[in-house]
């Protein structure tokens, strides 16, 4: 019997309360749980999951388990794991290897433990599971039917592996599904980032200059919510098309070097590294607040800030103050990690209901097509005509999630008549 590694099993009742709350606000997963329980699409399969370990993720794990999966669970960020939620899953009999505030060694141990179980399906958030199994456990790769990735950062890593022909099993790009990035990235990130900032700082946003680095779907959501809260919003970008879009959406656009002198609150949402560095810290106002909403803690270079600071101290829970030689203070939220999860509860339950429904249905797609996916890769070519291991979410899954969500809202839409179909698409 696998022994889980969590902080405190006695916290399970608190975790169960959190999970119970989100269950009642995630109708799509509720419906899938009933279907999976009856159909058992994952019977005999091991699923390794590395996603931010909080209540909504826990409910996804429950749904997959009800579908017959043997679950091996870890977190995808040391600060987003909630120990009471981990305890609740262990109390239900699932295998969990994650603790809040994990050291780098503890975090890596959790990744290793779920891989060492020999998974058949991988559900990843940021690419750590896929990277680890390729680098350190290649002998386990033949067991893997495929996997799902739900973040922009993770997809960038997968695309790099695919280009280099190092990716050895199919991966479904969940983040690229319309029901994922249109809603999760824009509305989910937009709200949860400001939930985390406001909860942590207890400061007003109205009247402040907010700098949003990156104008992808997540950046659009963060900028939109900042504007709604009364901020003057500045966007920084490296993509001229996205920069032009930000201008037409009514935001000021400039370089980070220019914005550094103006901003009161800085939010990075790029998926890249070194977005805010020493050059920018040296220009910032006294009391400037920096935080990150990209996956990894390298967008705001806290390491460079530590090098130029003469002192540092906690200013408030989840806020570190850095004193510069000239007396200015710069504040970093949540150690530069994902502010919406490290300093909050992540995306709203109704949003993650859609994202996790896509994850669950994509995992079922992998299970239903085991044995033929690798052969099908011969017909799955990239732009250069090379064999690709990257799979789009089937359009039928995207449409099914949208249909179910509309039904849960009590919303009815029109359908094309046969005549209209012929008009649009021909016979």
C-alpha cells in the first residue's frame, strides 16, 4: 500500500468542508462524476496529477477516482498546496504527496513519487511531470498512454520538446481549448489575481497606476479587472499585435523601463523570465508592489532584488519588504510565485468547473483511444510536416463543455436549420 506524504492527516475535516463547498458550485464535474462512476473509463489505469492542490483540484481527483482511476497526486506549486485539502483526499483513500511551503527537495520528491507509481495518464500543470519522466524515468514512458497540459507555460515547454523530437507520448493541449483560455485565462485569472492582491495588501486599487506585463488572455483579464476596480492601467508587451490590441482596448502601452517609473502595482503575466529586473527596481517608486501571475517564480526577479537590497523583512503575511540603499521600499507578494494561488484560493469554482471538465473529458479521450494514439501520430503533422506529439482538444469536447455549461445556467440558444446548414456549408 502506498503511503502518502502530507503535512497533517488530522486536518481532513477542514479540507472536506472546502471540497464540499466547491462540489455544489461545479455542476459539470458533478454530471461527469455520475457518468464516470457508471462507465468506469479509467478502470485499471493509474493517473499522475500535478495541479495546484486546493479544493477544486481535489474534486477533479474525486471525479477521476470515481471513474476507476488509481490516483497519484502532487502539487504544481509549493505555496498553493493546502494541507487540509491534501489531508481530505488521503482520508478518502487517494495517494497524495504534497505539503504547503515545500522546500525544493520536498517539491521534487512529490513529483518523483507520483511518477514512480508508473502512470498511464499524466495531468500536468506547468510541465514538471512530463519533464521529470523524460529526464529521469525513461523506462516508464512505454506505460504512458498520453497526458493533458492546462497552462501556457507548460505548453511552451511541450512545444520545445516536440520541436526537438524529445516528446515521446501524446499530450492534449487543454490550455488551447476555447472553453479554457477564453474563460479560465481571461475571467478566472482576471478575478483571482485581484482576489489575491486585495486579500494580501488590504489596499485600494482605485486611483493607482497598475502595470500589467503581457497581454495574452490572462493579461487581458488582469487588465480588464484592474480597470473595473478604478485603476489607470499600463500594458507592457513584446508582441506588436498584442500591444496594438491593448491600445485599442483603451490602455496605455509602453516599455517596462518607462512603466517602472510610473507604476504603483506591477503584475507579470508573460510565461517568460526576467520581466522585472534590477533595471526596473532601480526606477520604481517608494512602496511599489510587485507580483506574478505567470506559472513560475522567475518573471519578477526576486534574486536580483535581493542582491541590490540592503535589508529585507516581512511587511505583512505573504508580503516581503526590500529596502534599497536610497531608502526606497519595494514589496514582493507571495515570494514572486502565483499570487492568485499562493496568496488566494485560485480561480472561482464555476470557472474551474469548465477547465476541469475539459481535463476530465480529455483524459477519457486518451483512455478511450489507448493503443491507437501513437499510431495516429503519423497523421498528426506540425507546420513543417514533421510528426507531432501535440494534440488539440477535440472540438466535440469543447462544444460539449460549452453546451453543459449553458444548460447549468438555464440558457437556451438557437440551432441551425437544415436549410441554413446548406447555405453556410453546402450540401
